[in-house]
């Protein structure tokens, strides 16, 4: 479905892939090998798609745009490399993670290499203001990830803290896809704010749906172990909602699952049943749809176009991946 939505920028998306193949070389062979492994390892490319479509709303094309779209995806990929080390993840997009293939040190350092390449693209193909807002977003990503770490296994975490975490670790970079496109195309403040809010809300909807999928999808569909969040001690909204309605016995089962050395399959299935039964899944899905609708409303100030329709479709896609 995403491929169909990105048809208006298909040529630019192809250039993004070419950049990954041609511009990530290093004099150190292992760096080149690992960088190409992680950038070729699938991925939805939803962030560069949003950036390119948002930029096209202004009606201008530029040879710089694919490099900037690639830079945004490299920031995301670098954060995943670091996440896999922090989370001790074995799978990434259905394949062995870089951490598994090369170890923690290489995974972290190649992540740093991708950060540097992204910065190079932003400097060479962007502008000072774009670099500043990207740096601010990367700071927010880092702070969101650290806040999440400080609340691992904490079943007292509330919805406000969870919201703050996902705004940092996910929505901030999505927001750059909209705001960055507006900046590079010199749009007025009104249109810049609209694109930033559109993309930011899509990011929240996307993360909420990911948190649902962790309790409802198979490994084959997720590309990572189902129940990974719980196994890593991450409380997400489906669990936070359910805990407010649990019996004492159910709450004890969830607490035990989060603090045990390794959650068994039986424990996870039992916890997932509680999350379903206490409407944690259905209410999180409803909230995801709410943010997707907020995102689409932000596009109302733009005149109808194939790019606007594609961006509307991406908001729907963000919450429809379970269907």
C-alpha cells in the first residue's frame, strides 16, 4: 500500500535508495558492509516519503531533496542500531540485527557513522535552519529514549509520561519530515506549522499502532519478536490502560511478567489476554485513529493535489497496518 501512496515521488524515492548504495562507502570495509546491510534491510521508508511528498506540495523539485530524505532515514536507522544494543534485540525487520551479526561495538559505531553521514547530507544539501531543527529533533529522540529507560518495568507509569516518551523517540523525527520540507521550500510559517503538526501526529499514530502490533501480530509480520516491548520492560499504552482496570490478581501477573528474568511464552499470552480483555488494545487503536484524523485535518489549508491525497493516505496507512 505504501508503494502506491508514494507513486508521485517514485523517482525521488528511487534516488534515495541509490544514495544508500553509492554514498555510504568507507575506507574501512566493515563499515561499508554493515552500513549497506542495515540500509538495505527493508524498512517502510515512511519518513522520506512524507518529506518528499510534503516538499512537492510547494510545487518545486530539487536535486537536493533525495539527499535530505536519505539523511532523515539515516537518522532513523542510526537510532535503530543503538536501540538494538540497548534492547539486546536479535531481530530487526525480520533479519538478524547488526548487533547479532557484528556485536555491540560495531553496531554502535556504525550507528555513529550513519549519524555523521546524515549530518554531511544536511550540511551539503540543506540550510542552517534545517540543521538546527534536525539537531533539536535528535536531542528529543535521545531524551525520549533515556526517559523510557528510566521507567523500565515501572507499572506505575502514567499516560502522560508515556506520551512524552513517544513524542520524543518517534514523533519528533516524523515532525522534521514535515517541517524540514517546509523549511527547504521556504514556505510561510502558517504552512510550515501545518506540515510539522501533520507529520508529528502521524508519528504518534504510527507509534501507538506499533505498540498494539506488539501484542497482536506474528514475528513474520512484525519483523521482530512479538512481545518484544514487554520482554524489554517497556510499558506501552495498551498495558497502561489495562492496569487501571485490572484485578489485583491480574496486576500481580503483569508485574511478575515485567520483573522476571525472561518472560515465558505462556506468561506473555496470559498478559496479552488481559490487555485485550481490559480494552487496552481497542482504546489504543482508537487513540491512534484520533491522531491520524488530527494529522489529516492539518492538510486542509493546502489546495487539493495528488501529493495531499498521498499524505492523507499515509496517515490512514499509519493506523491500518494491522488490517
